[in-house]
C-alpha cells in the first residue's frame, strides 16, 4: 500500500492507474482513523486482485481531500479510469467494506 504525499503522486498512482484504486483518507490525530487502520489494511490485502490501495493524510494533502469533497474521516473512494466510482464515509466493519467494493464492480 502506498501513501500519497503530493498532487503529482496522486495523479500517477490514482488518476492514471491502469487498475481501480481504493483511496483511504485519514489523519494521524483521528481516533476513528486509527481504529479503522487495521481494517483498511486487511481489506487492501483481501481485495488486492480487484483494486490497489493507497492512503492519503488529509493534513498533508488537504487540497486532494478538498477536491474529492472529503468532509469526514475516515473516508474511502474507489477510482477507476481517473473517475470516482463510489464513496464510503466513516469507518465500517471489514465485511461491509469488502461488500461495498464488490458491489461497486457488480452494479
């Protein structure tokens, strides 16, 4: 899993990716984000054949968070071909996140 640090990296790793991308937005000071981190890591591994995963710290990349209308954290987006396919706000159980990913690609 890569950590996006700037706009150029976001462009290359997410927007121009050949594979769909699961993007997790978080902050180091955010308690729910810290609790959700192991879930995101596990989901990233289990869904690795469908999506690649990246994380973005909203404090380091506030412009990317703003451009994606992130209003609460943790939040996740699924990007494909440079476009947002789906959004999930707030932490959720692993099973719910995996189902959300699967449903995004079966709708």
